[in-house]
């Protein structure tokens, strides 16, 4: 798919995902968004190059050139993993000697 837009709505929130391309598995509903991925959630925006939305595992993984821009600042990382059930988020770097960069707004 090209020029993809996905909107996910529940009782408390709305998430908009856009990308240049995506591959959708009609059986598992697993979707791999690729190139210029953007996620908008409330007043937060996450950009990257790859996003895997896995309904079976109930997880989202965003990777490659991650930039998070929120009300309190910006964050740069290699990978973000989101558990859709618990809402737990892991922010990671690929190499153990690298650190996530966080810039707080004043």
C-alpha cells in the first residue's frame, strides 16, 4: 500500500499513523508501516522509518531514526516498544554503549 493512513480509536484516545508505504497481512492483521512513519497521539508526535503493528502480540515497535516530540521535550532513540494492553513503553538504543538523547523544554 502507498500513502497509508491508519486511525485507531478507543474510548479514551485516538492514534493516527501515516507512512509512505505499508505491508498488511490480511490473516493476522499485522501491518508494517515503512518510510516517513508518523504517529500522532494527543499532543505527541513520534517519527521514524519503520513501525510494526502486531495485533496478535498486542504490541507496536517503532524503529530507525526515532524522534519523539511532546509537550515536555524531545527524545531521540533507535527503537520504541509499546505494549497496547499495559501501555508500558520501552525506549532503547541498538548498541549498549549508546544512550537515548532527551531534551527537556523549559
